[in-house]
């Protein structure tokens, strides 16, 4: 079987800029960004503020700003995080 030599294309839906609401903008800024960039900026914030559970790396411990995004939960998994973030963006 011959492999395709064309580079992989990114999913257009993830690359389309979306606008964060005020709660999410407090962390990632208010400029429209692709979902992938929003996730990257959230991880930069999480790591800079040492909010990743050291014993369970998939768990994020929410500070005051993240609690607003996570519907008041004190911790979520990184998989739940994307679900919560979806409620704070507008196309």
C-alpha cells in the first residue's frame, strides 16, 4: 500500500475562531481564537498556577477563575474541561 504524501489537514471546525465569554476571557483573553488555542492557553494558565493534581495528572484543581468556568466544581478531569469550556464560547 502506498502512503499518501499530502500533509494531514486540520479539522476546519477546530480552526475557526470563536469568541470567549467574559468568564473565559479572564483567562485566555477576549480576542477570537480557535478552540485549539483556547485549550493551549488554559493549559498554560493551569501549569503556571500549579493547578494540576500531582497525584492524578488528568485532574485539574479549580481556582476562583476556573470555578466560574467549571460550573462551581472544585476539580474536573481534563476531558470534562473541554465540555465546560464549550459553554463559554460563541461562534
